[in-house]
C-alpha cells in the first residue's frame, strides 16, 4: 500500500504514521523523520486535513529542535494554524517539550493570536503568566464582541444567513469540521445549545448586524 493510499484508509497522520515519524525524531534519526513529515504534509495539505497539517508542523518544529536548528518558523506556523482552526489538544499533547519554549515570552509566540485561543492553550500547557493575560469574562457572564474572535463572528454571520456548515466553510475557505469547531466555541461563549439560539442571542447582544444596522462598531 502506498503512503497516499494509507492516508486515505486511516485518519491522516494519526496512529501508525505519526508514531513512526516521532520514533525517528526522538531516537537518533531526526533528519529522516523530518523528511518524512514534510512529505506527509504535502499529502494531507492536498486533502485539506487541518488537524493533521497542524500535527506535521508541530513535529517538524520538534525535529528541528532535536537537530539544534531554527524551529521558530515551523512553530509559529503551528500556533497560527491552531488559532485559525481552534484546535488546542493537538498542541497540548506536546506540552513536555513545547511548554518550556513558549514560556519564553520574549519571542512573542502569542503575538497576533486570538485572545480566547491564547487563554485556552495557555491553560492546557500550564503557562499561567500567559493565561492571565487572556480576555476575562464579565462577572455577569454576558458575551460581547471582544469574547468572540473575528473568525467566529464571520462564521456566526454566515450561519445567520441560513447556510449549512459546508456552505459556511466554502464561503470562508475553511473545512466543515473547522466550522463545527468554531460553532462549538461560539455555543460555549454564548452559553447556548444550538445554531438558532446562538444567532438569536448574538442579535440580542448586538454582535450581528442586520442590513439596516450599518457597519458593526466595537
């Protein structure tokens, strides 16, 4: 079975493939592991498997660390992709080597990332100093525009137009699974149980605008 066929028969870069690459990286053949990770990423990028793409960037960063080479580009790409897709656990699983690097806030690892994502990731990685800089909820629990990221607002606005997850993803150039992840985050922030309730509450809070409202102000 070819590598591409294997990727189609199991979750991309999950299970055996990831373990094989990691074993090479951690057991004295990091260069070979790095080459394999980069070849696999070309395949998962073609398939649009965002979780797997993120995992390959993380393992590339780890391989470069082991090789004592500059891993900053790969790591920044992983953090940016994590924030764009909302995935936290993929990075949290790498806390053993990742947390010590991210604690060096002189590098500005979290600069430009969504505040809520930074807070959630910091908490998972036990980076208390960074978690403390995140956006805090109001004491009443009411949501406002600062608690929803720009991407979440875009997703919610598309949902308010009656679009399916697939249609939202197509309009925003993201996968339906990423749309679903954003919606789960939105439901949690707004304390609602579904799409209609989220849209209604967002309108009530002024987070979504109707055509007659004009541009939204923050």
